C-alpha cells in the first residue's frame, strides 16, 4: 500500500482481512461497500434526502460516489438500479426478489466485515490543518 494514505498499519491489516471476508463470499470489498452504502442510505437518509421518481416519488437519501472512469460509473449505476428494484412498485417480481436477496447477502457479508474490524470500526484520523497544501513528490 502507498505511504500517502494516513491509515495506520493495524487498520490496513484488518482492511485486508475484510477483503478476504468478501472474497470468501464471492464479493469484492468495494462492491460490498458501494451496495451497502447506497442501500442503507436510501432509507436512512430519507429525512434529509430528495424526492425520486425512481423510487415512486418517495424521499430517499442521496449518496455521492467517486469514480475514476466510465467503467466504474457504469458499475455504480448498475448497482443503483438494482438497489432501486427492491424498493420500486411495478418492478418485475424476479428483479425485485433478486434485489432483496442481494441486500440480504450483502448485509450478511457486512456482519463478517464488522467482526474483523473490531476496534478499528468507526476509526477516523484528523484532517490536516487549514494551511495544508498537498504537493506532488519531486
């Protein structure tokens, strides 16, 4: 791992363990994180969210996902469509069932991830001060 990231070595280690939990469940850590965040914030963030035509005009939580290229954007949109399938009325029953089954599976994987994170769960590091300027190494 690059030394540019402020995560302590202990956190880096348990993140590798979390990635193995995902692999053992035929998942990738980044996919689990994206799905879980979108799925849970859709409902949990509704009080501060926006109205969506995609989920039958209900208020939903809104997430921002960083992507580096078109392939990542298309993947994130595919996940979002699947998440919405579990909440929308009028969706083909098999698509709705697939979405809800996927949610249950991801929630089970996340329980395993929480187990390996232990004391590192909810860990945060201090942000740099206002005078910080990130400069490329020469």
